């Protein structure tokens, strides 16, 4: 490629031995090379190794256009944008062409005129793969002009005739020629605009306004859609459905580990918080479990989906809540606790849709999901009977006040001598850090409460655990 990139004219390009490939052949060739080298095809995409990615490989190898069906937050856009990695690093085009015309076989009027005038000395430029990708979010106000093209009044004002092909202003699709074009949320495209895509999908050309031109384009077309809109609501016309070669269904993480891996990968990290805040693994599990339960809850609208963004936002806000406590009390370290979970109401509420809209219901649903998540995670770590020595202390009169603003050292000082607690803290990998011990103690006490072994009261802004 380094040698080819030096070519400045069509003649030099031919002499370099460059072979022009269609975009489908180019993507197929590069995919095969990556597979032979054992490269990871979609870095950063978690949980699709055995499901979605093999289907993408099949579609590219077959040269088929793709539509991705999935609820929000299933990495559809990220996967689509990653497809440019199957294009060559750069590709030659006639210099100044609006539609990346091939130096060997130009299709637009401007480039044909250049070849007629300059022949093999016509200048070329090298287009990086990033500039060979076009994308449009489908909205009801999208027009044929946006996608295909229209008459440019400026060019008409310059003195050109309306019958002249040179007055055309090309839309997004022609400008993605010899590349990839994506339509996000395809069903939101008006039906008359969907009809305008027929030629592109089947005959591989477009027609602009009433001009008697045929512009054969080389475009790999990809789309995304919510399955509810695509399959049930009749918002996409059947002939357009028929023109997509592969329909690939995405999904949410199928294991808790996959969910947490995505959270760790995507969350916003601030250096000061990263140094100061410890995040116990059992708290991470609670965050992932809340999202997993929401995806199964009859109270939550499953047609809209529950994105991984719920887990990410909840993780971030718990880090903030712990950091706020550390700043307030001058603690070197902090860790999210059970008493910080109230903070996730703000980050969860805007990301789930309830089946029934009722005043105050959203908060109750989030609270119930949180309680069930804590109980599920607690049950993975403990058999409640093994904590009987701790329960016995409460039956003997122990009372403990916990809360988001209770300093960490209080937990260890008051409970470190309690029989059985040390072993439980070890199971939670609390270590010696007071902040981690405080988080583990609250988790244990809350788990005992949810198992109906301890009572819990709200007293002066704190949570009081008692027999």
C-alpha cells in the first residue's frame, strides 16, 4: 500500500499494478485475511462471539447487505461502524470527485469529462477508509434529496441549464460510493423514502429527480432497527425487507460476567475517583443483577428493552456517592455500600419504561428490583444459617446504625469482635481497608434483613439493624 499511495495519476496507478475491486469483494478479501491471521474481528464487542459475529462473517462472505435487529443498547451502531475495518486502509479516487469515483471506471459526469480531457494524466487522490462510510439516522423528515440528491440552485445560478447533469447535488448515498452506507432506525423512514432505496438495494443504481441518468453505485448497505418496529408495526415496506440479504438479531449480555465486563469497559473513569474508590465485586454483581431482573420484570416494557447503559450509569453514580462520602469525612478510600443504592433511582428511572404509568410506581419498581438483586447476590455468597452467630449477637441486644454518611471506621470498631463476622468478611474479600469492610458489613446486614433474620428501621437519616 505504501508504494501504491505514491500514485498521483491514473497512469501511475495502472503502472503500480493496482486492481480495482468492488466494495463487497474488498470486504470479503480483508475478512478472509483477518480470519486466517486469527485477528479479533470486533474488539470491544462482548458476548457475541458465538451468536452475532458468526452471522456477520457469513453475510460478508456471501456479499449480502445486513439489517441488525435489536433493542436499544445492544451495540448495533458500534458493530456497524466497525465494518469499515474490512475496507482497505485507503482507496484511489479521481481527485475532487464528490462520489469517490473509480479512476478506472468513473460514473459521474464530472469525472468522465476529466478522463476525456486529461486521459491517463488525470489526477487521483487516496480516500482513507473512515471517509468511505456514510450514516443517516432515519427520521420522518428525511427527504429523497438527503439520501439520493437534488438540484443545486447555486449551480443553476452560475449559469448551468436545468437539463445539465452537472447541476445535481449528490446526497449521502452517492457520497458513500465505493464504501458502506448505514441507515439507523430504518422503520422511522417514511414509506415514500423507503421506495427510493429499491434501486440501490437491487439494481445497485439511483436516479435523481427527472434526469435521464443511471448512476451505478458500489455501496454496501447496512441498517439497524428495533424488532418491534420492524416485524410487528408495519413501518417498513415488505419489498425493502426482501432486499436485505441477512437479518441478524442482536441481544443483551447473557451472563453476569459479560454484563460486568461491558460496564468496566464503557464506564467513565476519572483518575481521582479511580485512586480513591474501591468497588467490591459483590456490589458490581448487585448492579448487574438489577439490570438482569429488569429485563425479565413484567412491570418493565420489554419491547423497549433495558440497555447495558442502566448498569453503566448505576455503576458510575455509586462511585460518585462513595467519593462524596470520602471527601466529606476526609477518608483516603471509599467503597459503595448498600446505603448508597438509593442513588441509582436517578440513573435508572430515565432508562426503563414501565408497562403501567402510575404516580410513584417507578420508584417502587426500582426499589423492588434492588431488594431482589441484593437477595440473589447474597444467596450466592452465603447460606443464611452460617451467619447465626452474628444473628445471635443481635438477639442479645446488639443494635447497629448504618448509612451512606456513617464513616467507614465505625463499622470495624463496633463489629470486628463479633463471632463469625471475620469469616464472612473473608468470603467477600473485604481485606483490611475500612471502606471495604464497611461495604461488606452493610451487605451482610442487608442480606440478613431480606432473609427476615434482622429488622431494619429508618432513624434520623440512618438505617438501624436490630433483632
